[in-house]
């Protein structure tokens, strides 16, 4: 029974990472077009991507602790609101 729960958790983890990277891979190629449309310079678009990655790096552990403390369902509801 433990092995089945373990494999399900790994599947959910991989699916979450896949969806995250897929979304990032869809936005990243068209970001220069959006930046140009809104009058942003190439440096500003690059900075936007860098800040997004930095914030993911910094806040991932905080979201993990929050999820462990409050429960994953409550966290997912708050993520949807944000």
C-alpha cells in the first residue's frame, strides 16, 4: 500500500512540475512580443524574466512551509485567488 501511495505522490509531483514548465515555456517565447507591444525595451523584458525566476527561487520554500503548516488544500485555494 505504501508503494502505491508513494508512486501516486511522485506522479502528482512530476505533473505539477511539467505543467509549471510548460506554462513557462509558452510565455517565454512570446514575452518579447508583449514587451514590444507595451513599449518595453529588451532589457526590461529580460529583467522581468529574471525577477520571475528569482521570486520562484525565494518563495518556493516559504510556500512549502505554509503548505505543510496549513494544509495543501487551503494553500491551493489562496493561490487561485492570487
